[in-house]
C-alpha cells in the first residue's frame, strides 16, 4: 500500500517536472521568436526607409530647383 503511494507520488512528481520543462521551453521559444521578429522588423524598416529616402531626395531636389529658377 505504502509502496504504491510512493510510486504514485514519484510519477506525479516526474509529470510535474516534465510539464515545467515543457513550459520553460515554450517560454524560451516564444521569447526567441519575438526577438527575431523585432530584428527583422527593424531591418525591414531601415531597408524601406533608405530606399524611400533615395527616391524622395532627388525628386525634392528637382522640385526645389524648379521653384528657385521660377522666382
């Protein structure tokens, strides 16, 4: 009887330990995914911002030159 209870206690303890390991792994994976997504978002923002700037600066310069020559 006591041996059976000890066995059940060990199995329950092992199950709780394995559940805690799974939870920690899930939290770590989600944290890593979040970091990767933020890094990708920052890189994408920089890429788009530089390209848009590269498109707008020559156009703005052209418009500014037209305004100055018209005056």
